[in-house]
């Protein structure tokens, strides 16, 4: 690993963040071990669902697992063997970690399509506005992955979470005002300056803003719970049909904003309305259950389901949104108690 010697920005040097459907070499995960996120017996309850997630990804690509220590690595190997995961598809980095949400604290992989080079952007991480200290070990994760892979790394010097942005691979980035403009992230930066960082370090041409996120989302409104690209000009946008539901107004506001947006070529977004699950309430807590928190991987599209009346409807709609890709519904009722799901837990490494 070396600090990038780019005389300019990654964008100026031809690098960009590819769409999630771009072929992966691997998907990176930070294995959960901290009971602060899944308290009491909930950590043990969620692990079977998490291990099934690893197995599903490994059917089409490698899985890089960041394990807190050698003891945890041994535990992971034993558990994966029990469910017949091909251990040749599993890679490990041993380093201390704080939490499991690799989408937000993990590396952001950029590629140069011309030279076939790959690099890592090491954004700062402050646990969603300082909500869950300590987070210093997680903040060191991108550089540990860069060192393991022998990739150059660059640090923009601002707070940025992978779940707060989504990409179409053709120059457009989607995000939310409630998160990226929140004063608990980068209070010294204006919207215009934040956009410049997005252009320069993600290699995009356009930033589109929705307003807010869903109830139960402690990230202040990550985009990966509400709106996702499925191809260069098509999105799935979460909607709530029940006017009395807490998510109705915000999702309707977002939808109207999306309808007014145009891509750089002037084209309107194709919008597929994706229903929310009926409120996923566990022990009186409204979790941020959302079908939009899917992961696109080589094996297919891994979709969280919640033993919910709307599961089948969402699976069918996503099947239409991703023609030719396998839809892989996986139970996430225990995982969602930690206030995130499959996309939040993972970060893809493109193949070059």
C-alpha cells in the first residue's frame, strides 16, 4: 500500500466508482462481534442469517472477512464449514474492529477503466455523527484492506459513509440531504463543497439529492434504504401506501423529487416503485426494514426479507428490475434489529 501520488484528484486521474452490478472480485465484510449492536443473545441469533449471507455471496465471488482476532477467525471457519462454504473463496484480514457495518467504514474501491488500475479511497468514519463510540478501529479498516491488497490509497479528509451514496456507473450519484448535510458529519462544509468532494473522489459528474430517510434508520437517512439504481437510468424508489404510516410523507416527498430529476443527457429517471414492508417491529422497536437494502453481487441480488406480507411483492418487482439476474431472498429479521441489513454490512471490490 502506498499513499497515492496523484498530482490531482482520482477523477482527474481517470478513476471512478463503478456501479454495483459491475463484476466483483470480492465482497468485503466486517464480522460482527460487538454486543453493543446485537445485545444479549441477539448476536448469536443473527449469526446464522449472517453466515447464510456469506455463503450466498461466495457462490459467485470471494468474500473478504475482517476478523477482530485469530480466535474469531477460527470460529468463523468452523461455522462456515458447517454450512458447506468453500473456504477457498474466503479471505481474512485480522485486525481490531468496533462494529459490523462495512459499507460505511470499509474501503471505497475506484477503478480506472482505461488502465485497469484499482485504488482505495479512505473516507473518514465517525460512527454516524459520533453516535456509537469508539469507532477508531473501524476508521482504520480501509488502509488495512489497501495494505492487504497492495493498492494505493488516498484520504479526502472528510466524513463519508458508503451507505449514504448510490451510483449508476455513468457519472451520477444519488444521496440524501438529511445525512450528508447533517452538521454531525462535516459541519464546516457547505453543500457545494461536499459536492466537489463527491465529484473529485468518486469520479462522478452529477449529484442528485433526495430529502430524508426512513423511520428507525439511525444513520440520519442513508440512501441505500430508500432509493437504488438498478441500471444506468432506472431506480427503485421505496414507497409507503399507508398514509398513516410514519414513512408515508418522507417517501412521497422523495418520490416527487426523483420524478423531477434529469440525468446529464436530459433523460428522466425510470422509476420502479418498491413497497416498504409492513412495519417491522421487534420488541416494540420500529426497525429500518427495507427491501432496498439489497446487495448486487456476481451470484445475483441478495434481498432482505422479513417474514412479511410484502416480501413476495418486493421479490417479484426486483426480479423484473433485474432481468437475467437471480434474486436471492434471505431472511434478515434478526440482522435488522441492529438497524441495518445486507447492503449496510458489505462493500464490493470490483474486478479489473
